[in-house]
C-alpha cells in the first residue's frame, strides 16, 4: 500500500466513525444496520481489518451517504475561481459535489417587472442571499422584499423575477440542475441575463 493509499484508508475509517457518532449510533446499532458483527465494525474503524468494497457499499448505505462520498479524497482544487461575465456583472462557480448545481453572484440595478407575463417559470428550485442593498423577489402577483443578509428559497415553476429597490443590490444565487437549465433556455447558450428578470444559472 502506497503512502497515498494508506492516507485514504485512514481517512475512510475516520469518516465511518465520525458519521456514526454524528448519528448518535453505537457500534452495535450501526453494525446491525450494516449487517455486520459489532467486532467486525470495531476492527474496521480501528484499522485492524481490511476495507472490503462490499462492506463499504453497505456501510455507506447504512450511514445515508454514497460510496463516492465515503471514499472521496481531499481535492487539490479546494479554491475555485469564478467564470466572469463583466458585461452583465456576473460571476459563476460550478459546484463540484453536484455538477448540476451552480452558484452565481450578480449586481442588480433595475427593479423587477410587475407584469407576470414578463417573468420566468421553469422546473427547478432557486436560493438567493442578498449580499448588499435590497432585492425585490416577485413570485406571481406576490412581492417580497429581501434585505441584506436575508435569504429566499422558491420553486421556479412559479413565475418569478428579481430586481433591486432603492439603489443597486448584490445577490448570490444558487441553482439546482433544472433551474440552471431553465435559465439557459430562457437566455440562450450565451448565458446572457436580463437582470430585471432575475439571475441566470
């Protein structure tokens, strides 16, 4: 076993124990859930038993995680630089753990449209945090004021638009896979956004 393999082996064992403790489970309880003997699980956690793939799959399932997350090694690219669209004041980061999701930062200056016919609706879910200023979130005919350091979460099947109130505001938006695709369809492959209608993912 190489030094790198040994480090990963140790990390996986520590992760199994940490996840078990976080759930508030005893060795016996996790062993029962994973169909292992308590002594086998103890030896796995303590490095006295070889890690077998079938046992890791079972343990991951019992711990409500995935095998990939259980054996994921520390990535070299912990710090990620954004893709910048200076024309539209956008910065966008992909989320490595879920390639379908993305994070976007945008400065907005225009108010949102009041007419629902000018709002977007598409599958998915969005989250936004106001970093500075005041944002207005329109959901159908409802109007929500979102102040600095407040957040909003909403289903994007509801016609929606986001804009600024009383001066520029800066928001951080998080888009799931469907919401990101919905905005890309609305704006075209160029990724251009109409800030008054809300951020694009």
